[in-house]
C-alpha cells in the first residue's frame, strides 16, 4: 500500500512537470551589428512567442527573407542562439541597405508604357525599381505577359552586380513560353446556352489570345443577362497543342409578371371597361435569347397605355438583330395615338450597339367638337430613326447595370389635313452608379427629349411623369415638346436583398402648344426588396412646380413589383 502511494505521488509530480514544460512558450528576439530601429521591427511584423522550436525556426527563416526584400541583400543569419530554456536570439548581419535596383531589360519584352506601371524612371536600356516593390512589380509584369497569351510566362531577376559607385544592377529575364489562344469553348451546366451571347455580348471568341483575367471579367458580364448566371470562374485545360476554356453556367428563370386587372361598367355608355395594369416579360424561353414584352395600364377613364415588343438578337449567329414594337396611348375621350417601330440592330462590341429603323405615328382626334386652345388633330408621322447605346454591367444582383448611355434620333415629317411639316425627334438617356463602397452608392440619371417642328399638336408631344421619369407626379401626366429630368438616389444596401434610397428629382419642360416653360422638383424616400417572388419597389415622393407652395396633397406613392417565374 505504501509503495502504491509513492507511485501515485511520483506520477502526479512527473505529469505536472511534463505538462509544465510542454506549456512553456518559447520567445524570439533579434539583433544585428547595429541597433535595429522600431520602425524596421514594425515592418517585419515578427511573431515573438512560439509553442515549439520548429515554429520558432520557421519564423527565423521568414525574417531572413523579409530582411532581404527590404534591401539588405547582403544580410546573413549568423546564429540562432539559445539564451535559456525558453528564449532564443537570432543574430543577423544586415550589411548595406539598397533602396532601388537598376533593372536592364529588352524592348522586345516590355514597352516603356508597360513599364510605367511599376517604375517612374525609365530609359531605353533600364528602369529603376524600388526595392520593397520588387515582388509586386514582378507579379504585375508577369500579368502583362499573361494578357498577351503567355499563360506560362516566368519573370525573374538575374545577374546581381555592383558598379564602382556601389549601386546594384540586375537583368530582367523573361521566359515567355508558348503563346496560347482559345481553341475551344465548352459550356457546362447550361448546354443549350445561346452561344452567340458568348461571342458578341461577352466578347469570348475562338482564336483570341488567352487572358485569364479578361476571361473572368467576361464571365462576370454574363450575370447581367438575367436568364443565365455563372456558377464559378472559368477554367482552362492546357494541352500540348490546344487550349480549352470551360464556362460553368446555369439557366435562370427570367420571365417577369406583375398585374392587377379590374372590370367595371361605364355609367354613361354602359360599356365594359378595364382598369389596372399588366406587365409581362418573357425572356429566353426558346434558349435563343429572345424577348417578348407586354404592358397594359389603364385607370378606367383618363388613360390607357398598351405596349408590345419582340426582340430577336443575333440573327443567324451574326451580330445583327431585329426588334419590333407597338404602342397605343389613349387619353380619356380626347385622342388615341398608335406608334409602330422596327429596328435593325448591330452589336459593335460587348458594351456597344447601334441601330437604324423606322418609326410611324397614327393619331386620331376623338372629340366631337373642337375645343378652343386645345390643338388636337388627326395626323400621321413617319421617321427614319438611328441611334447607339453603351451599357456597362456590374456583378451585383440588385443593380446589375452600372452605366447606360443611349442616344436616339429621328428625321421625318408629319402630315395632317392640308399641311405637311418636317420634324426632328431627339432622345437621350444617361445614368451611372457611383459605388462608394459595398453598402453605399449614388445613382444619377438624366433623360432628355426634344421635338423640333414648325407647329405642334397636343397628341404628338412627349408624355412623362411617374415612377419611370419624375417621381411625385402622376403617370404620363405632363405633356412637353422638350423636357429634361435628372433623377438622383443615395442608396444604402443592407444586404443582397434589401436597400433604401433617397429621392431627389429635378425637371424642366416646355410645352409649345401652351407657350409654357416650367421647372419641377420632387423629394422622397424609397425601399427595394428582392424577394423570392421578385423585386418589390416602394417609393413615396412629393412633387411640386416652380413657385408652388409645398403641399402634402402632392405626395404620390409609387409601387412596382417584378415577379419572376
């Protein structure tokens, strides 16, 4: 029994001692032939405590590399000395610190313009490179070679030499390897993806020089299509004589629907009337990238809006496309106007398109008797139209489009009873999102339209107002021969599905039929929710005209819902 007690005490004492040794941390300090400044120690970002000697030794080797990258290329690790059971000292020889390198290069490898990315002092034979920027500069130069198709390019500095002035010079060695081009493109996940969008919309083509960075950017652009999304970045398979690029996509439901329709009987005519709205958008159901739009909006008596549009992109796998559009607008019992439009489009590059086409108007006066001061007449107009658009996407679910620049123009004539007038219609749209950071951004948009004519009719003027133009006013309630609206929003994004924004809109319009010129403005707040059903927008804005007193009765609520299926 006595021996058992001694054995128990011995084991406890041994265990405590053993674990005490194991738990004891090792410390590391450094010294050199001259005092090491605190600034240098901070730059080294060295660890001083370690669980075991192996970790301490690894940190010592890392410090040696860091010291050399600071410009002490003649430095040496003289000794790693153990002071006591828990502390070590790394003794370094630093030598001279070189602040920059003179790097000799060949103009066949890099141009002076390319070298400006890494150096501010460049000659035809060499360029100066700050010592501490060497690793980052070599990565940038390697990326430049990769962009030229040298996917396996290697760049390094060789032949370190000191001149008589004790300055350091090296030679830039470039191993370009073979130039790689995209020989084959494979789509995984969405095999029926319309390949023309890869070629013309994203700019991904066979025979192009392989550039991994550019392929990633082009892959992200595909997310703005709506009907497809990327699963992961593209990958490349390098064979001896070919390069195969794989894109990983999946099809997205991008059909939109939203609508409320009501039926009632007109008390005066006893006829059935419709009110409410319908918004239907069918996208890529045939895996061709085609689009069908149907919009109907009516408030029972005052206004009826109908729009139908069909878009067929990349006909016969070419950059040419075709679209047709029909619009019908009816204002109470005053007039009805029908607009037909046909466009032939051409994709210049992934971000730019241009078009030419025809647009015609046919309007009828519904009034039984003429009303003084209300120039509404039957007329027909024909226009030859042309335009161009620039669209820059971004990789954000709520705001997939960063920049839009669009110009449309038409030259034609209007015919009415007894007269013909030459006319010019010009329309422009510019908007951009300024991303301050992930959560904060500023949206700015300008819409401008102008009609040049010797005389004007009410039923040929532009109509604006509402959620898609200047908020705080009724939909299409303002007639104008010229108008310009600036919309601004400060947006705060809580997450990928919720954001709030301010509303500050400013407008100016002219109405030649009334000899009216007026300024408009509106203020408010908005909310956006990206739900499973679609994007819900709720805006509250108060609109006023110049020299008009503020009134809460001018506050309008705009609601928009886009449900995907």
